[in-house]
């Protein structure tokens, strides 16, 4: 049997196999951290998009009713968002993913008093996968309006490490980055989450 083997048949040597394994290991060591960084950028990008979309919703609410709203989120079917009091101050800390809604279903909306008569109005928005809070404030002292004249929007993706912020007076979106927030689902805002000082933020635009 052994005599039938051809003398020119050869396999890989141990050295060759070790070299191939080493090359694969080097490539994996380079690729895996890069993949994690790409995922992190995608998560942060989703939170930044949530902020921009929510700002558009706020401006739509203002265009229709001359007021900005605060965040109101329905955690259970049967909660009617349009009936929420709205008003000024800090809104609810809404946990996503949550779709846009202003009715008695799961969803997220901005609610506030209409400028003309104080009737509660709302506009639906959404959040991809994370937390969002929207606050609003009244008009300058002495102004006759009932509605809110300013707002701040803060959002973070559950698996991201950046908290994003924008407000009515700014065209830019800002962020604060902290690696301790990475892959952390936040039920309460971390330090600097709600309207952080703009001097401590990085301009995203």
C-alpha cells in the first residue's frame, strides 16, 4: 500500500501552518476593533438622527400652533397622549424604540398648550432605540403668549456612548461623549444629559 504513494505528494509543513494562523490572528486583531467602532458610530448616528427628526417635529408643532411641546410617552395601550397636560419644564424620559403617535396607543409625542387658547395640542415623533427627553420653556417675561417659546432635546442610543443635544435657538446638534455610557440602557439621565452647557459640547454639524 505504501509503495503506491507518489513521491511528489506533499502537505503543508508545520511552519507554513503556523504562519497562516499568525496572519489570520493579526487580521482578526485589526478587524474586530474596527467593526466595534463602526457599530458604535452607527448607534450614535441613530441617536443624532432622532434629535434632528424631533427638532423637525417641534418646528412643525410651532408652525401650526405657535407653541413647542414637551416629551410625553405612552408605556401602555390606553394612554392618550393628546390628553396629556403638556406645558413647560422637563418632559418625560421616554425609552425606545417607540413609534410616533398622538392617540391611545404606544408612542411618543410632544404636547403643549396652543398659543391662542391654551388647548393641548400634540405632534407625533419617534425614537429608534434609546432614551429621549424634551423640555420647553415659556416666552420671555411679559410676553402675552400661552405657548412655549423654546425647547431642548436630548437623546442617547442604548448602545452608544454619546448624548446628543439641540435647542430652538441653535441650528447645530451637539454631543457629549463618555465611554462609560457605552451599551448602557439609561432609565435616568446621566450627569450632563439634560441641557448640558454648550461650552462642553462638540459641534456635530
